[in-house]
C-alpha cells in the first residue's frame, strides 16, 4: 500500500509548488491570456456583427437588383410592344400606299386600253369610209343604168377588197 499512497512530505511539497505555480501564473500569465481571449472574443463578436450587417446589405442589394431587373424587363416589354405597333403601322401604311399605287396603275392601264380601242375604232371607221368612197366612185364611173352590170361590179369590188 505504500506504493499507492504518497508520503506526507511529497504532498506538502507538491502543494507548495502548485501554489507557487498558481501565483506566478496569476501574476504573469493569466492577465495576458485573459486579455487575448477577451480580444479574440471581441474580434469574433465584431466579425459576427459585421457579417450580419453585410448579410443585410446583400439582401438589400439583391432586392434592389431584382427591382431593377423587373423594371428593365417591363421597359423591354414596353419597347418591344411599341416596336411591334410601329412595325404594324408601317406595314399597313406600306400596304395602303401599294394598293393606291396599284389602283393608279390599273386605272392608267384601263385608260390606255380605252384610248387604244377608240383609236382603233376611229381607224376602222376611216378605212370603211375610204373603201365606201372608192366603191362609190367606181360604181358611179360605170354605167348605173344596167342593174346586171352594177351587181357584177359590186361583187368584183368586194372580191378585190382585203378585209384582213
């Protein structure tokens, strides 16, 4: 049992050395250790406070960015709608102008056709009149007393006339 139980002198000197160690540590080491622990604690708490503030600022910035994005989307949609309206208006105006131009072209073509038709009819009338006068001259130049000669003369003249 002597091995398990320490002696009274050993206990006394261990107590004295431990007490001296505590006094020396308290005098020289505890204050600096405690100061560094308090500084570390203050640094950690200030860092946590700064992190919370930064997190709030980031949330505010994120909300602001979302608002800006929503505004930009709305503005983009408004610009696209306006561009579509302008495009439709320009296309409709171009169609209207093209229709007016096409109507003018058709009208001019109809006028030209009518003018050509009139000139062709006038030319045909003039040719018929000229032919009638020629036939009348030839008939009058022959004797009109004989009806048989008259009919023969008209038939000859009709055969000589080219109707093409």
